[in-house]
C-alpha cells in the first residue's frame, strides 16, 4: 500500500535497456521499479518507498524529508572558471544588472 500524504518526488521514464518503464524517487535514488506501463512503474515505486519507510521506522532510521516539504533560502553558491566569471560580469554590466540577476535569469530559462 502506498503512503498517505505522500509528498516524495517521483518520476517515470522509459528504460531502453530493460524495455520497460522505470519508476524513480528523487529522495531515494538507489531505488527503482520496472513495469510494462508508466502507471505500473509509478504504483510500484510508491509501494517500494512505503515499504522502505516502514522498515526505516521499525529500525529507528532517519527518514528523508520530501523535497517538496523543505524550506529553501533562495541562495546557493556556484563556482565557475575565472574566464566565465569575467564574461558574466561583462554581460551583466552591458545589461545594467547585477551578476546575480543575470545568473538568475539564465537559470530560470
């Protein structure tokens, strides 16, 4: 049975190697479920996650918080090569905006 109020991040994609759909969960990257249909792959991975969480609870393990429930500050650091930094600074100056605003606009595309 799948979890109630399940906020985990699921995806279903085609696996050419397996010739089936594969269900995945971002918070549990080592787990997957293969099925002939996308619906079956989603049902399968949701059941696997529910079973794993039940096992983790029984064993006193820390359960990953769903990505959707996490709070984000809106800040993160990105390292780029110095030449790329220079290019971004020039582009930002030419556009009359900060590097931060320029990078944010580029990332949101």
